[in-house]
């Protein structure tokens, strides 16, 4: 599929490809020494803009929920999200390009030993507001209480300051946040697999959605995603299989 086979206006109605970059997930994006966005999602956005033959503009946010809002309101043209049925009402998703694990974190002396121990009355679980794991745990947990931090990077700070029993998040984010702290541990198994995909406003139509889906499959098959992971030193995640 070539850019000529779709209306370019579906991807770049302003003349540039506006890609929403969420800095709230360190696996996907961060900043360099000059505070410029870098990461897997930035590389993918650049590759898509090059394929479409249009300039790239980055719309930077600090939380997954803000990415969803930005794309839903068409303030950007493409974004990077964990697939979730609630989000699918306004966003057309590709198949995943990356698989990430969601884990629980507790204090070292916590009686919580397994994932099954978390869903108990009186247990408070801190999540990043609007994150994929917030949406998932809101559906799945029947007894524990959800406490929402403003962003995923703020989960550990909220967890410590509020004295809640459990923190939930992307494994690498949690590990990074407690790297210089003592007295905390991750549980031994993931509570969910986060399927990271690209997406665009559902209003852009089926042709644009099909083009984006094909682009993601090309990026996986050609080794672009794997190379980006190596380039940015990302470990502990895997390239999603072909759709």
C-alpha cells in the first residue's frame, strides 16, 4: 500500500503528520540531554512521516489518558497506545507492535505474596489515571479499591505518600522508580500483558486505518521495531508477532 492509495488528508490534514508522544511510559519514549523526545514511538512516527512524504510534528504529553484525549479530539493524527476496548470507541488501533508486562509492587513486609492476594477488601491499588492497566484493573478487580495517581510516573510517589498497599504499573517503570529505594518488591508474575499499538482517530476512515495497520506489520517484519528497541536500550519486552 502506498501513500497514493489513501487520501493524504486522512493522515495529515494540516500538511504535517502530528504524532502524539506519551512520555509517561519510559519503554516507548523519553527525552535526551537537550530535552528532545526520543524513543521507539518517536522513531516509528518518523518512519511513518517519511513513508507518507510529509513533515513530522511531535505533540508531547505526559500520560496515556492525555494521548487518548489528544487523538480523540483530533489534536494529533496518530498516537501510541495500549489496546483497550474502551478506547476503541474513538481510536482505530493497529495490531500490537510491542508486548509489555504489567506488574504489582508492594512493600517488602507486605502480606501480599501473589497476584491473587491483591483483590481483597481493604487493599488499595495505585494506578496511573487513564492508563491501560487502570482500565483493565477497573474491570477486573472486584474487592480492592483503585487509587489513581495523575500519571504513571507519579504512581510510586502516590503509593508512598498515601500508604496504599499495592502499586500497579509497567514493570520497567516500577523497577526504574524503586532503583534507589529499599523496602519494596515486585510480585513474581505479571497481572496483564499490555499490547502496545499505533492508533488514529476513528473518524479518519477505513482506508487510513488499513494503511496504518500495514505500516505496523512492515515495521515488525523488517526488524525496525527490534532495531529501535536495541538503539534505545529497551529490554524486558518483546516484538509482537505478525497479525
